[in-house]
C-alpha cells in the first residue's frame, strides 16, 4: 500500500522567502533579507493550586521573541531604510517608544514555492524597530558588510 498524498509533496526550502511591510497608514513596501529569525511564540506558565490541592502549570499570557532581520548593508535608501529612519526620528522627538508605535508596520514573511508563490506566510502585527547594528568590519575578511534590525511585534498569526 502506497501513500499517494505524499507523492506530489515538495518540502519547503528555507532560503526562498519574501518580506513585506504595510504601515498603519497603508504604505506598502518589500525588502530583501539574507536571514529572518524570531518567528514564534511562547506561553509563560505559573503553578496554580486547584481546590483539590492539585498543582497545575497554567499559561499566564503569550510572549514573542524579537523579529531579527539581517541583510547586506543597504546604501540605496529603500522603503525599509526610510521606515527605520522615520521610526528612529519619532523616538528621538518624543523621547519614548510610544511614538514609534504610531509608525508600526505589519510584517508578512512569505515562504515561497518553486514558482515564487506564497506557500506559508506569517503576519507579525504592529512591529517596530528596537535595535539596530552593523556587523564587525574587518580588513582581513572579504565578506559583505551586514546590518541587523530587531523588531518587536504584538501578535503572530499564520495566515497561509
């Protein structure tokens, strides 16, 4: 007996993906990254005692890791770079991250099939940057200069 449902199945590859952004104001843009990490969630738990003195682990909320986006250092001033700069200015002008939340974006990470169509997609809602860095610069190496941006987000939803 053969399982015919597995015959046409091609496992998804991790290197073929697309990252899309939509700001709260409706602006849309895409950006290319060499690596995306932090798609996930975790339920922290605490021990609670029931009426019958039974101890149970119960969820007390949900937490999300920072979304980490890595790419070669961009010098073109693309939509992503402009969005990061606008969020940074808002934080400096207001003195807190509440202003950056007004510039938040929904970030959709699409894992693509061999035809370039979304196979699986996750939406990281209401994301904004909280950390930026440039990898070490070393005259003895010939690699690409890389930048890393970390975003916080408030909800993760698998939309495909």
